[in-house]
C-alpha cells in the first residue's frame, strides 16, 4: 500500500480507527475524515504510533452537513493527487428523530446520503487513480428492513424508531454499493459493502441512544467483538489482491455474506440512486453530473 492514499470516514474511534491502523501499517497515506477534530488529532497520533507510519492526516467532515461533505471532498482533491481507497465507515443511530443541517432525517442523512454525496464528489479522483476501491460499512441490520426501502417515508417522518431508521439506512448502504458497482468498470473502481459484526466501539455511547435502546446497547457490549476484529473485513476489502476485481458484494468475516431479498432488488438499486440524487438537488446540493444508468456487462461479484 506504499504510495497509495486511503480516506476513512469516522476514523477517530472504533472500527474506523482500527481500519486506519491496518492500512497505515501497510505504508498507505492514511486520511482520517472526522467531525470532531480534537478526537481525530488524538486518534491520528495513536495511529502513527501503532503503525509506525507518520503519514497519517486529518480532514474535517461532518456528514450531517452537506456543505461540510463538499468541503471535505475539495480538501482531499487539493491535498492529494490520487485517491486509491475510500472507506465509508462513519455512521450513527439516534433514539429520537433529529435532522441534518439541511433538514433531512439524520440517520438516513449521515449513514447513506452523506456518503453517497462524498463518493460521487470523489469519483473522478478515484477513477483517475485506477485501480481504486470503495468500501461501504453496512450491517446485518439491513435484514430488519423487512419491507425494503420505505419509498413513501424515506425521512421516517411517520412512527420513527431508532432501529427502523437504522435498518433502512444500512439497506441503503448495500443498494448504493450495488448501484455504484453497476455504473463503474471494476477494472477501474470496485465497490463492496461489509458487515463488521457486532463490535464493541463508541457506537451509540455518546448520548445518541437513550431509554431501552440505550440500555440494551450498553448491556450487549460485553458480548461484542473488539474493534480490531470488526475492522478486519474492511481492511481486507481495501487492500487484498484477491478481491482486486470483485465488486457489488456484501462481505462478512472476509467472505461473501447473505444479502436480504430487499438488498438484492435491482429495481430498488436504481430507484434509491434516483431518489438520492433528487434529495440532494432538493436541498440545493445537486450532483454536478449524473452517472450513466448502468453498465451492460455484469462485473464479477462476490
């Protein structure tokens, strides 16, 4: 990985930080894209120390503000002349319905739409650095979106629950992964999703989850994987030569995992892409160019 540039969102703690340690240990220029810059600076120091690699950098990124997402993409493009791997790792879950800076439901906005926007903004740089990779951290929780995407309520304005919003956002991660894989030649950029497992991290531990959900989140921590174990599949997909041309997959423990029926819905893949573009345009952050509808040749998938 020497000479390569890897950007990881939400890398100040947990799986993201361990992913950073992993790729930095292989010699990559490692960029931590984070909202809390004080925590990110501390994490960068730890990554440098543990990896023995001094080329660990921090850029600001608040996925709940599309202006920040756009600023992050511009900073990355100005700072590095290549981008070999983008790991869309950051995510969250909130007990109560809250909104982003643009008024979108926060779980969908942070977990899916912010990463959708960031990836599209950086896609030209990824293509120019081919072969490049996109890794989206999803979750087994996507199976709980049993009715698929709620197209008439993507913003979960009716009967909001933390788990319903989270499951839908994780399903969106996989549908987005498949949509990107259908649009880009895998010889140039691959896209894969990963379920890291139930990981003992800071997820939901900073006051985002309260009540019964918050108590349950704390209770199960004793039975969860370490963050280092949870990062292994992200590191594998970001670096391993054996998956260099594999795209559109969903991975668990470094092996192909089982997507839900909703995640395998090709029509939903295309509809989510269109809805995501529409939502961005509706809040004055349109994509400057539209991706092709889909590629005719089917890439090799997991």
